């Protein structure tokens, strides 16, 4: 995740220590005081979902799939993750709220010392369910909305999904559970972005995560509605401009970009153009510490059957299963050639990524998109939208090496 509000508006957030080793700069209680040494784990607790979304990376279905980890197996997994030092577990799906034991699993994670957070479509959240989750120790609920009502409902395959998600958001807020928006930007909904933020901000939200489409699960089937590079750049610029406009009005919204680390390079360029060279160097240094695309390093996924994946979007490739070995043993087993290569990816990147001046803050972007489009996990990310001058450092004003004396 790239925190636009932190980088452009100096807004402190609870993830500053985890992402940037900058806990001391924030007045917010921190998830971790130092940059993470273990991955954040997404746990797809079920493949079942009450909706059927066009872009679902998990290819969720309306029925329960065989082989789902039981409650007892889930608790053993959470003990395993706690022993390994995982800082955060994101309960996802499918739709995690279809699991009757979700409250029990959230409480178990919290008691084990792992920060439990939730990714949900929001449509099943009632005030009673939100209170139970908060009482269990849930720290945050990210609710997915992908456009204004007509576009969102078409995307999610159910009329009324937007209104039901809004009801879920209001239920979370009514019990004091921190809640935010998750919005996957495509060509179909990019024009709704600011209107959705305005609407949900008026409803009380102050955290907005904008995801780029990754080509996993059903997301790979809708590449034709992905943004063009020019439209993507415009959408990211809109997020930056909108964030600054809200902050100029005294509204401290938190905005984050997820899933395309060309955004990191773009934020340096945006800061230079709009805020000056000193701020651009500061933004670059935060992003250098953050480390670029986290696949196979700072994020991991465990699916409903216990298979471990390089990221939640890359579910077509398994590193092993937690029913057979501990998560730590799987995650540290660099005899797997793909895992080892991804952790040394700058030695393997090809094309424009190999020579890009922003390699240290991007690290090639999505390796899954590269594999999906080019059949090569080390080819350039097809959704990089940087100009040739930005990639090669031809603009003499660009200085990606911060001056420690400044």
C-alpha cells in the first residue's frame, strides 16, 4: 500500500511504522513500531460468497467449496502465524461473513497477538454482527464498493448491493468499528471515483483504498475493461488532487493506492511538480524504505484449503500447504525457484524495468500481470504508465538519490 495522504499531506497513520519505519512521526497508535519483518497474511477463509463479482481474484462462488479449513484448523493456523511473528491477518474470502465462526476466529487472532482486519462486500453486516466482530477484537473493516449504485450493482451481479454495502458501513460506524472503502479502479468505474468518495465521506468514512486490477481469478477475464496507461495516470492524479483538496479544506481523509507500484514513481514526479524538489526527495525516501511491490516478501496469502500463495491475487500458484508444513517453513523455503527469484527480482527484470531509475521504489510492479500478458513473470508490468523520460531519468530535474545533507 502507498499512503498518498502520508506522502503528500503528512497525515500520520497507524501503518507508518509498518510501512516507512516512521512510527515516531505519527501521533496515531501504531500497528508496529518498526518496518515489518514478517509478511501481512491474507487468509481467504472461504470460497463462498453471496455475490458474484466480475473482478473476483479468488473466483468465489455461491456454494461452499470442499476442503475448507475447519475452525480447529483455522485456530492452529493462527497460532502458527503468531509464532512466526505475522503482524496482521486480513480475513477475506469469498465473503468471510458467511462463516459462522468468523467472530471466534477473529477473537482467537486478537488473543494470539495478531491484528485482525476484514475485507468484505459489506452486504451481510448488521449492527449486531458489527458489534460482535468489534467485541471479538476486529480492528478494521474494509468494505468493497466499486462505483455509484448502477455500476457497482452491475459489477457485483446483484441489484441493491450498493445500498446493502452502505447499510453495512453505517452498521460498523454505529458500533465504533473503524471502516474504510476498497475501490478497484477500471475503465467502467473510473468516472465515479470522486463521487463515491464524496458520498461515503458524507456518510462518515475517512479511509479510502484504491486498488488497481490485478489479473488473477476472474480479474484476468476482464482485462478488456482495465484502464489504458493514460487513463490510469489520470485516475492516480485524480486521487492525488482529491486528497490534497480535502486536506486543504481541513478534512483529514486517508487515501491509499494498492497494486501498481508505478504509482510510487508517479508520486515522486507529482510531488516534484506540485510541492517542490525537497518534498519529492522526502517522498522518494519513504517509498525506498517501503520497498516497492511486496509479492513474495511483505505480503502472503493462504487460501480456504490452506495453500500458501505469493500474494492474494496469484492463487494459481502454490508454495505449499499449511496442513503439511508450518507457514514459516513454507515461506522461508527458497528451494522454490520462483520464490527465490522474486526475492532477487532486480537481477531478473527485463525490458524497461531492468533500467528504470525508479526500480528501488517499484521493483517492477505486478509480476502477475507480467506473467498473464507476457507469459514471463519478469517482463515489464503491462500497466506501467510512466513516460520514457521518467523511466530513464532523461529529465535533468529528476534526482532519485536523496541528498542526506538536505
